[in-house]
């Protein structure tokens, strides 16, 4: 004859096994609901705060100063930066079509080098041809992005991830504007029905 303690132990083990099965099924279901590319971007964005420093290391946050120019070596990207606000739908800003060779900084958020995600937006292409971010899809993790600021400091960001999304992918803004304790950078390029988003962290500064 089993004791009351043995019966409770038996039922407890069955209940625990049932929870494990439910949790596994829930994880599978959620993975099917996440749009293509979003899961990888979420992991990449989350990893920015968890990196032990990486090959490029990390630099301390800078005081606020507006960005003036952005360069990515080896890509041909070398563009002036203008201040702008988010679009009415909450998506990152972009320069007017007449200024496609420039990049827009979301002035409502952090400046490049400040703690948190600084967001710069631009076009991949225009009706007349390439735009400021035409070569952005070709950059790779580890590459350095140099942002020259109005205070004379150059903030150098190491790229952690490059993600591509369909223009209609929901919730991209939550990834782009996800708050970070350290200085981070988001480069957002639109064109040809797609969005390319670069995630980077502040690795070094010069001119301080």
C-alpha cells in the first residue's frame, strides 16, 4: 500500500512533466508567430547589452552633441547628417527625397555617443539612382562606423548585426528604439520595399 506522501510525490512529478510539455509547445507556437528576421534581430539587439566587450571593446558615454557626418570605410558611405523627427506613424526619420545624399538623425532621441540608441535614417535608392545608404546592405559585423559630432568628437561604433526586413514587417520600431544602457547606434535604410537595420555599439572616441 502506498502512503499519502508517496501519492503526493507521484502526482507532483506528473504535474511537473505536464508543465514542461506545455512550455515546450508554447515556445514552438511563438517561434511560428515571429516574422522572418525579427527573432534574429531581437537576439542581436539583446546581445548588445550582454557582450563582454568584444574585439572592438566599449567606450564610455559622451555628453550630448548633434552629429554632423557619418562615414563607413570601404562602402563609399560618407554623408552629412540633418536633424529630423520621427514620421507620423512612429517610424524612424528619413531626409526629404530632394536630399537623398544626406542622413537624418532622430533629434528626439539620444545623440550618437550618448547612452541609449541613437537612430539615423536614410534612403537606399531614389528615382534618380543611389542614395546615402546605397551600400549599407554590404556592411558586415565588426566594421566601424564613424560619426563626426559638432563638438569635434568622432564616435566610432562597431557593428554587431545587420538585419533585413520587408517594409511591411510589424514591430520593427520596437527593435530600433529598444532602450540600451550603453551608447548604441541604429542605422535604418529604406528602399525597394525593404528595410535594412544596422545595430552597433560605441567602441571608441577620438578628439575628446
